[in-house]
C-alpha cells in the first residue's frame, strides 16, 4: 500500500482550488539510458548497475519558494483519541508526500543538489543525466535518473561514489542491471586471449508485450 495526498483537491485558505506552476523536473528517457549503456560497453571492465531510491518523495522536505505551507486532513480512522473532540483537525505537511503537485520537483531538487555536491555536471538538453567527465586516471561515472530509478555506469571509482551517496539517500544496494523501466537487460562480456573485451547487451521486452496483448486484445 501507499499513502498518497489528494493532489486534485488542494484548496487555499479562502476555499479556492490551489494553482501550481508547471512541473519543473524532467525525468530522463530510455534514449539516454541506451546511450549510457553504450558508453559502458566502450569502457573495459566498466560497472553497469541500477538502484531504486526507497520512498523517494518523502526523503525531501516540504518547502515552497514563497513560504506557502500545506496542511492535510487525515481519514477519521487514523485520528488519535485526542482529535476526536475536534471538528476538522489538520496537520502541517513536513515531507513531499506522493500526490502533492510539487513533490516530484522537491525530490528532484534534493537529488540534484547532492549529486552536484559530488561534482557531477549535467546538460540543459539532458537534465536527468549526471556525469563526471573522464579524467587523467581514466575514471568516469554517469548516473541516469528516472524519478527514483538510477542507472549507474562507470569505472571502479563509481563504487566509492555510491557508498557516499547511500549515506545521504535511502536507496537499495546497487545491483547489476536486470529489469529497468520495464525492459530486461542481458549483459554478455567476453574476453579474448589478446586482452580485448567485447560487451553486448540484449534488450528483452517479451513479458511486457505478453501483458499488453493479454490486457488490451
């Protein structure tokens, strides 16, 4: 189960429906993920991982540029005994609860600030892709962010970065890429006697197509 906010029923103190600015966060795309995977295939002994940020939205504090505060009502079954004598109790929302129109932006801003504090950079055309350019030691890291799903590629230094990131973000232990955004990925690495390495990645959406046929045909 998941506790969510009724984002379609947020009103101002005067009873009017609240108006929010357009969503500002832009999740990455499967195209960006494919490019990142291709980069991983070009780097010998590269790391290709994925991780899911746990209950991502509520890891961000509820805030507003203009200081606006959101108060929420709870289902009566959740009221503590002291509230039963009240007519319509409310509580201040402290975390970016799923369903609030600003929750996605607040989570994205939190993760953005953390990654940039690690010297990651991004590009206006690809705001969901963070990378540390290849340095003189041959170290490289790229993180593709799709809301709370992270696709991570890089060299051995990437493992150190993930250890630091886990101290600031609640996330599942990074594992080898498998099912990512509904697509299964099969990685095949092969070495040759001359020291060269070939990496191939197969994309498998058989289960997705079967479920689509079952549900819609």
